[in-house]
């Protein structure tokens, strides 16, 4: 029984064999066989390489961000002509949300004329609103001191151990409001500490008449009140020079009390007063940090502003700036960056996330405002490695920048207006299954073998016909 079954089983053999003495080997068949083996090897190598490559699938979907999710905007911008004393960041959006004078996530660093760091980075702090005296008619006619000129300014600083100076502009409303109180306080102090005492003096400088003097002393907002000891207002912090600026209340009582507290230090070694604010001596400022905003159109405003009631000469404002970086979201770790680089549909360009990096924008004309319009798109990378650490949300954006002269009363600014596309790009990693690779392998081997067999038959029959023609037996 087993013998008959095995005999019948031979009938289903797809690959029936011819006896070796009935088969013929040819030289052409050998070359074709070698060529077929080479082709099979090359195609199998290419197929294996393609199987090991990561394949991606790109889809466009409506942004799947959770409602209320915040977007992080990171920035590092240098303003060579904007003092850290008044440099401010305001944020507003289309929903009416306004964040005025951000301080917690903003870091300021003074810059010198060449754009180099000239001080320690500091987080800004909110100053209290200064108080003023109520209008008192008896103060309006007081004017006991003439504004100093450049010559009398230097003489006064050398003559008195301590000089409390008010740099003002006649057109400034805060200066006008403060003027009666300043004059009344000056009269009280000079009556109590006359020339014969010689320890302290209060003085004022009209910056519209003495503009070079005010620029020399770094005055960019009015009124600015500085304390000069032994001819200068500089304090030294870690080898760097700063100003001593008064930011307290603007009443007669506050001025008199402050000056009285200075008198005991006249002629003694310099010690910074506890109620004085340290202000950078340099005109430039680097602003770095981040803001968290809602995912709606909004604007970041970089401008000069003072919570302590100062006015500015808009024509003197220069908003030239250098952008070190400006990008959305967070930078990927090296591990995630590897997957992002591998899976991104068109690869990663140098400025893939930060189109503004290392760009310069110059204010050629007075009253120039710079505006940057940014359109951001969210690309979500979903790697198929099975680890959530390889998934990443990458924000890319396009930007259009322009500068214009604003002849209104608005202070020149640098604006970064952003909006987010409602379309999200999802890039998924797709891997080939092993059976597809096995199918391709079989197709390559079988196809090349079959084509080579056909070619061998054609060559063999051609050779046979040629031989018959040679001996005259072709018919």
C-alpha cells in the first residue's frame, strides 16, 4: 500500500526531471546562467535595502490640539539702541487677551555699542505707580533753579559731593505734572542745606536744549532722575558700570525724604542707596525668554514703555534689531531629532524651524516700526518604533517682514504677528511586512529564472538554425 501511494504521489511533481544523459549543457547557457545569477543577486540586494528603509505616510487633518492648549513662543533678540531700563514686551491676541509688560519669563541683558554683553542678565520687575501731589496753586510759581548747561553741569558735579539731577523735557506731561513738586522740594532742601553747608544740591537739565549732554548720560525717557556722587552716577557691579536711578514717588514729601536720606553719605565711600534702581549705562538690550499664548492669531510687541510714568521722544527711538532665534514649540532632543530628520517628508533644511535666525533689521528712518508676519503649521511625527519618546510636534513657519514709518503718536516698535494654520500635517512611519519581502524575493528569483530560460531557448534555437543553414538542411 505505501509503495502504490508513493508511486501515485510522483504524478503531482511540478518539477519532473530529465535524465542527465538526455540534457545538454551549452556555453551560451552558462553565460546566461551567470548573468541571471548576478541580476538575481543585485535585485535581491536592492529589495532588501528597500525593505529596511523607513516608509512614511503623510496626511492632512484638521488641527487636533486640545481646547485651551497653549503654544510656547521662544525668542532671543538684541536691540542695540533700546535701553534695558525701558525695554518692554507686550502680548495681545484676537480674543482680546492682553499681557502688558511681561516680566516673569523675560530676561534682559545690557549690550554695548558693538552688541556685546555688558552686564548680567536680569528678570525685569514691575515698578509701583508713582504718586504725585495734588494741584496746589502755591507751588506753581516756584522756580528757584535754572536748568544746567553742559558747562554748569560739570561744575556742579565737581562742586558738591551729592547732586540729585532731574533730566526732563518741557513737552513731557509727566515732567509738567512733577515740576511744581520738584521745585518746591528743591527750595526746601536748598534752604536747609545752603551753599555754606555744601553737602548736597538738586538740579535739573532741559534735554531739549542739552540733547548731547542727555545722550551722553544715557537718558532715553523723561523724567529721569539720577544721583551723582563725587562727579558721577556710576555704581560698579562685577566690574560693570550702571546708573543710580530714582524711581520713587514724585511728591514734595517723597523728594525731601529721599534727599535727607542721602545727606549722611556725603563725602563718604560710595554705597548704593537701597531705594535706587540699578539702570544699565549702555544703550542696548538683549531680550530673551518665552511666552505661552493661546492658539489664536496674536502679536508680540517689543517697544519702549515705562510703568513709572515716563515719556519718550519717538523720533529718537531706534528699533534696529538682530534676531538670534525665534521659534514655536520646543527644540527636539537629539534622539527625537534623529527621527524627525529621518521621517520628515522633504528632509530638514537648516532653517526648518526658525526662518528668522540670525537676521538683521535696520531702522533707516526715524519713527520706523518693524513688523514680521508669521504663519505657523504643526507637523506631528509619529514614529513606528513603539516608543512615545520618538513622537514629536514640530512647528514650521513662513515669515514676511517689512518696515514702515509711523507718523502717528505711536512709539516705534518691533511687532511679531503670528497665526496658526488650522491644518495639521501628520507623518506616520509605515514598515513593510516580512511576507511582502518574501513575495518580492520569490518574484525576483522566479521571474529572472524564467526570463533567462526563455532567452536561453531563443539563443539555443538560433544556434541550431544557424548550423542547419550552414549544412544546407534548413528546409
